């Protein structure tokens, strides 16, 4: 267990380290040409440009800049945006809770819908019911977040005015008001993701149901519902759990779009606005936090897996 | 079941040596389970020396896991020995360097897996003829297909359209078409049913007479090995424990493991030979990771003595051409234990 | 193709439900839909009633009528013409992205699986790394560096899809490597390139084809999402994502401006999804062994 744990931790840390380099250099690639000139404007005097260059440490070699940035990041200092002059940590501290809440709610919705439907489809695999479940889900899945999001916004502002309020209020201040804002966006993130969970649950369940131990359970006269929901589902869960790590990725994609549609000041929208204002410092910090959260999510899934499937530790 | 074939060149000048294995060792390192643990390895082949002359067949028998297939892979050059030398061909090229030059070919156990499902028979057979002009290639492929007893129309078929026996004939055609010095037959008839086995073994013998190719015939089936081999090596835990001319296998076996193996060979009801005591070995072969310090067979040997557990025996020549690795050679025979100190073996 | 499909694994004691006959029908509907879109993409410029970018082809935001079947947008551009024109970038994006990912991913996967050792270690690390980045974040970062547009957005999606192809190519290669015809080819003196090209590639083709089908729909949706965020073809050119994004504000008053591009796009993704789903069944448990072998 300890070996498994340390292996996973070391792996996640290594990935984060390499990612940080990728993100750093991607951030630098965002601005074509000289950064200092871009910040100061085309008409700035050479002295101003030289001063900015020195302030940002741009006169140092690029790997030194990266190392400086990395060590600062380890100390929790993600730099200050030379464009908005705000500390990136402060900006991100405002944006992150929104995105986090949105993705967790979305994940919950996807799982709550996806798993039971998948189990139902699997226990009637190949029948009309199976297709009756799968085809509508495929249709839902075909609606990308930006269509379903728009539709949800339309519904919310048109009909469900009691259920939806457009301004964001932090959960700590007023939980009800917060949920009022977040429920529809969360549905817009979660519902299109649910078919994926269903799909995986279904195929994993079908595989488990065809195994001899299920047949043995049947011949022992154990009730069918018990076989399906207790015996089989438990055995079918590990691949579904692994998929949840993958779903985090989709949720991040959903964040960009749903936050944009619902004008939620979250991390996804933050990245987009940093890109459009060419704020390389801020986008680097935001992307790092986002990737870090994603890796952390996957790490948690990895750590949860042995509890569902003890065989994993032996590998 | 008796072997009445005579070696093709029993007298006169000896044919050239096409396989010379000298003290070949192959270890596979194991993954460490903790950092303090010393690096361990599987001793798959541990000091094997054999020689084979052109036109002859060397049989290799043993239980699964005894290292016979690894020895085969060393001979083909698909793997290189950890130490020792494996030389093939008339001019003694190291097997690894000769691999892919057409000096050594192989026929594997499962013919379905040995043929690319997406290649027609002709393409598979022609694979051994790289760098040969189209006309000559076509001619030789036709000859090879005919030589293994298939009609020309098989050339344009796919493996899944063939039966297991036909597939194995195609594999043999591929092995012979490049006229190699040596062919490795790794469990080549084990997956076929009895009547097909006999057919394929006959085919192999006929091809050997025609071409003079040497065979290394690896099998766990002693009967098949004895039928085609001139000399048989018995392997146990990565070592050769006895190597004897095929005729010696009727009565003259010296190593208790070889005797046990021979005694369990299924026989046709009454073949005129006096009944054989069946020696049933108890237990599993010891781990090839940490072989026993003394004789490797000691933990399972019916006639083991204290000396055997302490000192590992060497492979010594008992009679010319008959080698054995045992402290008490010949004390256990097919008729039972000479100096009985083992449990009562059950009768067949 | 047929040999793989025919070799079903033996049943495992429990009687499995028979395959539903509608499967074929579903696939046929999906295929004809895709064919329709391909025809529209090819003929697009010749059959649109108006020039797609012609401002003021009708009154602004007019509802569907006999002149403008799909109505007009806020600039009075004919929606039907724009919906038809947008098929081409949509299909091209999916095609570029998947072709790119298929090519690179297959090469990486076969090389990692076949060469093994250090190569496998290094290549697998790169693939794991790509997998460890949230897909959209990666795509957006790539676009941030390379700039937006149809080709760049497609490449960004392609990069995101590489690991999936690489993994399946590697896994299938490893399972092929266990078969002895690879050793036989080596003994016949065939070099690595020959073995990879003549033995491994043909034998891992079916799982790769299936993966391609599955990824077409993902790539399609991803491109539209990127286009929605403003990273697709540059305005005023017609593109589903940007059309929906631009018309979003009229959703409440004039829903058709969003509805028609949305429907056109959703049907296209749905068709790809159905194909992918039918294909995915081949990779699924009951036939997994045959697809991998």
C-alpha cells in the first residue's frame, strides 16, 4: 500500500513538474515578439522597455526565468500580472472556488444519472429497452455544452426565474442563493457528461454479468436485484471510477464554455480572458492551477481505487 | 514404438557441425520488490553444451519451465546468451549474428499464431526469400508448398481457411524454403492430434533425408522426440541432466529424472517389452530463481542421498555419446529401484 | 477484416442476449446522414440560395419564410446559406484532427510497443503526460501559441487525441508481438520496418479504425466548442460554433437564429456518435479479445 501510494504521488508530482515547464513556455509563446515591447506598447521609449525587461527578469536566460518562476510558485507566489498589476494568486483565489463547485456539482449529477441508467441498460443488454436507453443518451451526448448551456440559460431566464439567478453569490454567504446561480450551469456541465458514465457502466457491467461467479450466484438462488446491484455493480465499479478521472478533463472543457455562457467569473473564463488580453503571466498561473487540480483529482481516483479493487495493490 | 531408424551417416566421414552450444547461460533479471533486496534472476538456461551435426536431429525434452524453449530461442538467435556461446552454421557464426540470415529457421507450437492471418500462404512462405528474384522466388515457393504435400491452390488461401495440420505444413514450407542449415522445431507437433502428429513427423523425416538439414526437436512429449531424434537431451531446471542416443531410451537410461520421465510415457497395450515400473515424481520442480545448492533434482529424487543435497554433480560421459549428471547413475531403472530406498512406485 | 470479426470468443457459460437486429438500421441511418453532410460540403457553394456572408440578404432577424427557410441573422445574412456553408469547416476540422492523431498516434504506439525497452518507456511517458493535461486546456494552450483558425484548431484537437491512438496502437501491437509469426519473420531476415509495416500495421488496423470512428465525433464537438470560444475559422466565415456564439444574445427573442445551426450541428455529431457507438461495441467486452488479437 505504501509503495503504491508513494509511486502514485511521485508520478503525479513528476507530471506536474513537466507540465509546469510546458505551461510556462506555452505562456511565453502566447505573446509574439518581445514581451516588454508588448507590455509597454509600440511607442514606448527604449529606456522604459529596458526597465520592464529588467523588472520581469527577461534579460536572464530563459531556463533561469523558468526556474525563478518555479521556485516562486513552490512558495505560493504565482507572480504579478504586468498587465493588470494584480497578484495572480488573488485573482485565482477568487476564480477557483466557482470552478471547483461547478465541476463537483457537475460530476455528482453525471454520476447520479449515469450509473443507475448504465446498470439498467446492462441488465437488459441487447433488448429494446437497452436501445431505448442508449439512443436518447447518445442524443443528449451529441449536445455539446455550448448548446445545452444555451438551452439551459434560455429555460432559466424564460421559465424558471425562481430557480435561476444570474449574479454569483459565494456559497459561504448565502448557500441558497449560491445554489440558485449554480444549479443550471452544473446541469449544463453534468448532463452531457452522464452518457459517458452510462456507457462505461454498461459495458463494464455486461462483462461482469457474463462471468461465472454471477451464474453461480444465480444458481444459488440469490435475488436478481441483489445480484445486479450488489454483486455485479461492485465488481464493475473500478473501470467506472477510472473513467471519472477522465471525466475531470471533460468537466474542465465544460468549464470554459459554461462559465462563458453563464458569465460566471471562474477559472475557465479567466484563462480565456487572459489569453485575449495576452496576459502571459496570469494565464500561466491559471493554467498551472487548473492542471494541478486535474492531476490532484486523478490522484484521488487512483488512491480510491484500491478500496474498491484490492487486486490493484498487487500489480 | 521401437526406433529402428539408422542414422544417415553412421560410418565414414562425419558431417559438419551446424550447431555448437558451449556452456550457454541465460538469466532473466527480476524486478526488485524493495530497494534493499539483492537483484535476483530466473536461471532459465544454466550452462548447457550441445553439438549437432548436419542431417541429424537433437531432441530436447523436459517439463514445462525447464528452459528448453529458452534454449531454442538462444539457438535461433532471437535471444542472446548471458554468457557462453551459441554458434550455428557450417562456419560457426554466433547465433545472434546469424539470426535472420536464413541459417536457422523455426517451426513453432501453435501454427495459427505462427502465420500472419492477413497474409496468403504464398506470401508467408515467400517471407523467407528476401532478396531473391521474383521468378526464382515463385519457383521455390511452389516447390516448398509441394514438398510439404500441399496442392498449389493452397498458395492463394489465408490461414483461417486451413486446418491445423495444413497450417503447420505451411509453417514447415516456410522453414525449408530458404534451405537453412538448422531448423528448430519447438513443440512443433504438440498442438496436433495423434494421427496428424504421425503425418507431420513422417514429413519431417522425409524432408531431412532429402535436404540434410539438422533439426533441434523440442517437446515435452518423449515419444515424439524419440521417434525423430538421433540423440536426446533431457533438461531439468535449466541444465541437461542426461544426453543419450535415442536407442538408449529403451533400457539404458541412467538419470533418475530421465527414468521417471520415460516410465510415464504412455504405451500401447502390449508392445512386447517387459512391463515398466511407473515412477511418479512428487512435488513441483524447485524455483528457477534460487535453484537448490546440490543436485537440482535432489528435492524430488526417489533415490536421493545426503551427498546429493550438498554437492552438485557434473555432466560426465558414462559411455561414448552418453552423458549423465548424477551421483548415482543407473541406480533407478525402468524395472524399479536397484537399491530400494524410495516409496513403492505404483504399477502401470 | 472478416477473419477478426468472425472469430468470436467462446461463450462463457452464461447465455448472452442476441444482438439486436436494429443495429444495422441505426448504422445505416447514421451513414446516410454523414453522406448527406459530405454532399452538402462538396456542393455547398453551388446550392446556397444566397452568398453566405452577404449582409442584408434579407431584413435583420427575420423568422423562417419562403425566401429565407431558416430565417436571417442579426446582420440580415441568410441562415440556410450559412448553415450549409458551415458543413465544410466542420467536416474538415474533424478530418484533419483525426487524421493527424491517427498518423502520429499509430507511429508512436507501434514504435513503443515494438521497440520496447527505453523507447517504450520514453514514448509512454510522453503519452501519459499528454493524457495528464485536461483536454480543452491543452487545446486552448496550443491555440494560444499557434494562433486560431481552422487548421490550427484542428491540429490542437489532433494533439489532444494522439494519446488515445497511441495507447490502443501500443496495446494491440503488444498483443500481436506475442504471436510467433513475428519471430518467424525475424528468422526470415525481415527488418523492423518490414515487420512493423507488413505484419503489425495490418493486424492492428481494426481497433484503429474503430478508434477513428469514435474520435470523429469527439473531434467534431471539440472543434465546434473551440469555434464557439472564438478559436475557429475567422468571422465572418460561417462556422457552427461561432454562429451560435454570435446569436446567443437573441436566443430569448429570436430562438431560430440559434436553433438552426445548433440542430444542424447536433445531427452531425449524433451521426458520428452513432457510428462510433456501433464501432465501439466491437472493442467492448464481448468481442474485446477478437478486436485486440
